[in-house]
C-alpha cells in the first residue's frame, strides 16, 4: 500500500469511528464521550464529568442535546450519560485477542465541533488488573498516542475501524490506555441498575511489610500488610483490628499488597461475612468482619 493509499484509508477510518464520538461540554475544556447504544447511552471518563446535573453533548452531525448523568464509577474511571437523542451510531468493538504490540492504532476524539485524530502504535498489552481506585479492568491496551485535550473519553481504534476501548489518561498518569468493551459493558449494566458500582471496604491504612523467616516458611508468603491506621467506626474498627496487626490473608487467600486486599473485597462481597488472618503479637489470629461499602462520592 502506498503512502497516499494509507493516508486515504486512515482518513476514512477516522471519519467512520468519529460517528461514534461526541463532545461533552463542561466548564473548562470540552472533552469526549463515546456512543454505546443507538438510544442515547454515552460513556465518558469519570474524572472529566465534574457535575451530576444535566450536561450538554455535541453530536457528530453538529447539533447539541441535553444529557443526564446516570451514574459514575471512579474505580474504572467511567461515567454513563443518557442523551435526549435516538438513532445514534454506537461504536463497533474489537476482540482484544487479535491485538499485537506494534500494530497501528488511532485515537479519535472530539474536543470541539470537529473530530480530531492521532496515530500511534500499540506499545503494550495487559491482562486484568486492579486500579489504584479499586476498579477492575479486564484487559487494557497501552498506546503511543499524545494526550491531547479531549483525548479521554474518545475511542482507541485499530486499522479496521473497530474500537479497542475507551481512551483514558486518568488510570495511569501520563499514559494513554484503553478501557475494553468487556469492562465498559459490565460497568454500564451496573450503573443502569444501581447508579453506582459497589466497592468493598475494610477501613484500614496499610503498607507491605516483610514477615519473619519462620512465618514466611509456614505461610508460604514473604510479605503481609501492616495496619498503620484504623478508620473509626469502620468494619475494621468494629471487628477489633488494631494498629500493628499484620494482615496475611482474607478467607484463606494470601494478601501481600493493598491491591490484593482490594481484589479480595470486590463488589460482590459487600454485606457478606469474611475472615481476616492477622499476625498479632507474633501469633496468628482469625478475625471476622462484614464487608462494608466504600463511599465513592
């Protein structure tokens, strides 16, 4: 394919993908959102939607419509908007199993009336991971795309015009990531039903700490979580967790980092009983608690 043919192809892909990208008006610089259903459902990134009251969306054909915030999930950096519109063009999502490092990728976004695009390559592929906010991302694509104004909330697309995911610069600072269709669909379904995504909450501040050699050998793990803070009134406080305790497991699953603890307190555990294994005074103890819900407001 010649350079001219490639240029024409990329321009056509950008135009096609751009039909699924809207402008989200806000007090500062407008940002982007992506259409997920023909009847007006639009997904944006949570850190760019500052208000819960009605917002204005700029549609690809140029008209503006009102939309309301259905719900938001700071854990995955997603917000769901419902626009007063129908007949929209939802994105076509790609299966990430076929994505390879080094392939071309387009960032398509709409910070103003017109579509903007940037070209890069897939720099890395990642498996499921837990964000620092507690959200679960099923997979992700990292790309060498510039973080231009309006980038977040747009679409990251492959050379066939299929969306690899919703673009976000808020999950890892300074890195262009995509939130895949599986995560978007799961969060959208939950927000439609509940208006939020539950996050389990224990109520401690912790930091990894090396275990004594004897305990490393008996437990089969090198580290645990040293409790450096217990939030008053929290599930941890009610269960009698104390400063200086070292958490080593939740319901028998080893805990060696704060992300492991977040994973053990997923949304489906809220309201359930769970058991912590802690080291207190050099001895192993079992502590039962009820998983609370984290306040994400």
